[in-house]
C-alpha cells in the first residue's frame, strides 16, 4: 500500500478501558456538582442556577452511559472486522465524551456566576473556563475526532487497499476531506471568539445544548447496540459515515461554543 496511513494502527480496545474509567470518575464529579446549588436560596426565575442544575444533570447521565459504552468497547479485542466495528463505535462516542466533559465546565461557570461570598475572586478563573468551553475545548474535541476518523480509514484501507486513492502527499483523499471539515470548524470557532461579546445568545441555550448532548449519547448507544451488529461492515466503515459524523461533530461543537459565549 502506498498510503502513508497504511502504517497507522491504534489499540482501540485498550484505550477504551481507560476512557471508561475517566468517564466513571467524571460521573462522580457531575453527581456531586448537581448537589452544589442545594445550599443556595434561588428564585425560580434564576436562570443561571437553573442552567447549572440542568447542565450537570445531563452531563451526569451522559457520562454514566458513556462509561458503560466504553467498557463494552474495551471488550473488542479481536482483529479484522471486529476492530473495524470498534473504530466505528469509537468515532461515535468521541464527540459525546468530549462535549459531555465540557458540560461540566459549562455548569461550573454558571455556578460561579450564581452565588458565593467570594465569587469576585473567581472572575479570572471564569475567563479561563469560558475560553476552555468556547475555544480551546472545542478545538481539542475536533482534533481528537479527526484522529478517530483516521482509525476508521485505516481499517477501510487495510481491508480494501485497491479502493484507496492516495494521490496527494501519499494521504487518502478522505483524509483531506476530513482536514477541510476540521479546519473549517476551527476557523468558525475563531470567528465566534472574535464576535463573542457581540453575540446575542438566548439564556436557555446552555440547557438546550446539554439536552442535545444527552440525546445524542442515548441515540449513539442504541445505534451501536442494535443497528451496528446487523449492518454490513463495509457500511459501518464507509467514507460517507466518516465524513457525515465528522461534519455533525463540527456543527455540534461550533454550536456548543456559541452557547458557551452566553456565559460571558
């Protein structure tokens, strides 16, 4: 194989076990964070406090489900087609894990804005949290999802090398498409960061984003548990799936970043 990606190989099952442990640990933090506003006397109209509770609750359930999903993924130790399915599942769980983790910072910012006798000293930290949830964190999510797409490409080329087109810099054409999607999303993040103070974001946006992340986590779980075992592996590792999911990740991440600017 003349493709540079042909030498790329990654032990997905081994890493999934670590992801499961991290997701489980973050689940505990999310559960604890849900209880933080209990000692705060807030009105029903306190949208910041409501945002925090809903965001932490959605993050808790999303991370709990992901810890189970990654534990199941860690069992895919065989090679061949099973490894290809593992790459498919890893790419599905990637954006949900990244965004669910960012939800914790999202909720933390809302809590720090809501109450606390010494909240003024947390203002510099709030600035860091906003940058992490609106720019740096989304960039990390996009970068890791691009890496997950490489795993899918590897198994596709490994099983059908004759179908690979590696004309530019010995890289598959699908890699360049994914680079274009990822690069476009990162440019959009930078534009949002520049326009952040002028954006008009509905105050309910954080709750909506949190519910979307939780809904996608449940949908991804149902898909991998029911649909994937019944589908041909060629479809599971197809370039169409790869590009579509990466584009969906880019759109969701940019939308998440836009909502994060509501915390300014």
